[in-house]
C-alpha cells in the first residue's frame, strides 16, 4: 500500500474507521430497558411458578377421605346479628331459631352487641333487649350459651380507629366487659381488626380480660386471623399491600393460650375454586390444631354467606368445601381432639343450602337422633332478617356488623 492509499492515523494512534461506533444515549437507554424488562419477566415467572406450586399443593391437600368420627363434638358456634338484642326480633324468631339449632352441634351463640367505641366504651343502649334474648335462649335451648360479640376497627392501617396501645382504651374495654357480664352474658367474644401479628398490646389486653372473665365464671373468646400459609408470609404481604392479613403460627399460639375459645375466620381466602378453598381450610385447620393447646376450644369458621369481591369468590368458598377441609385437617392432625368445632358466619345471610351442607357434612343426624331420642323438626325456620352486610374487606368481619 503506498502513501496515497494508506489510512490516516487517528489521534489515539488507531486506524481511522476501525472498531464499533461510540454508543449514543438512546442505545444505552434501550439496553437498560431490555435488562429491566427481562428481570421483571423472570420475577413474574418465579412468582407464577410459586403460585402454581402452592395451588397444586392445596389441591393435593383436598384429596383423600376424612377419618371416621371427624364430625361435630357438640361444640359448634353461630355468629348472630344485632337484631337479636336491639328489639327487632320476637318470640316467634326465637322459636324458629330453636327449631333450627336443636339437633345441631351449636352450643355457643356470639350475638353482636357492639360495636365498641374507638375509646373502648360501650353504651348500655347498644344491647337493650339482651336480657330478654338471654332468658329466651336459656328457656328454649338449655345448655346453649350466649356471648356478647364485641368488635371495632383498629387504627393499625389508617388514621382512625381503636388504639390498643393506649392504656386508657384497654381499661375502658375491661369496664365495658364488666357491664356485659353484669347484663347476663355468659362470655365476651372479641373481634378487633385488622390486628397485626405480634401485637403485644392485644396480648396484654387478653391477659387482663382472662382474669376478669374467669373471676366472673364467664368465657373469653376471640375471632382470629388466618395463619401464615407459608412461614413469614404476613411480613411479605404486609410489605407489598400494607395489610398483613395473616398471623404467624407462633403468635396464633400465644393468643390461643390466653383464651377459652378461638375461632379462625377461615373465609375471605382469595381462592378461586372449591377444591383449592377446601385444601386451604384443611391446611389452616392443621396449623391451628398444632398451635392451639388441648385446653382451649378451637373453632374453624364456615362461610354462611355468598359474596363476590376481591378476596372472596362466592362459588369457591362454599360450606361443603369448608366442611370437607375441616374434616381432612382434623383427620391428619388430631382426629380425636375433644375441644373442637365449627363456627357459622353468619345467621342473617345464611341460606337453606348452607344449613343443609353443614348438617349433612358435619352433623351426623342419624347418630344424633339415636343419642338424643329426638327427631329433627320438619318445620322450616323463619329466615333471619338481614341486619348488616358480610365483611366489606377481607377479614373485616364482625367489627362492622351494626
């Protein structure tokens, strides 16, 4: 190559025109975008695989046959609306309730008698007909206990609500409970939500309530959040949604050891199919049995209502699926647990189909008739009036029942 055709050296000594062109800003942006989208895609794929694995495990959990004898222990409960203590119900309604419950396993009625005010107080005017209802139940259904269902929204995820960290609020709740027991209730049933896992102020309140109720020979019971389906899941969910829906199994056990009865709100589970919901209930039953001492009465909630919204698919969360799940979890974990039952949520939204599924799946009618010598009445129950709506947010439940 002669001098006329030789390339001119570049300023840095390299041959002119050699090597790739210098990247511009748009090229760098496109590369960063591609890498970001790739990373997001991988994360979503991993999450999808984890979800599929979890749902598959729930479906497997729904397989098999419940063990013989995993039926009612005559320790079931029913949540009742406020109409029973505010004057809207009559003697005819009590008669219908009696016909409905006489041959079931229901032995505790959680009748809505609040809600508590945010400062923990409760006016007597909230339950003006409590004495009449308690007397009527004891007359018509000997052995069935009436407990006051008290709830409120906690200020754990918003600016308003009840502050359990305030000693004055806890003291007011104790005073309200004393008045409830003086009115004739045989126990106090608390549903305070949303209650975050690890809340030590709630544990302190339960310690004081237990001392108070036991001194008055009354029961202390609570509605409880579901247990982490995976270890630490409440922390993950709380970080991503600001609503740590679940409790750790350890915290559930701490609560269970402080009360006489603990009822798991095993509905509003976000499951899309009956088999997955039933498998989830089976898992929750096993987790709750593992954490609950044998001296505490454990109940698993059954959805006696139908609703479609975020967190609750009415066609999936059915009573048959829940009952089967409860029986499977009981069979696998502690089939002979004596202090165990189901809690039916809620009377004013219940249908005949709900009651039939409970009776067929959980209550052994033939055995119960032989044991009691009394056949079930064929008279239909009067439908309970709708006094308040089902929970408006996942697990918000009873705190909002008027």
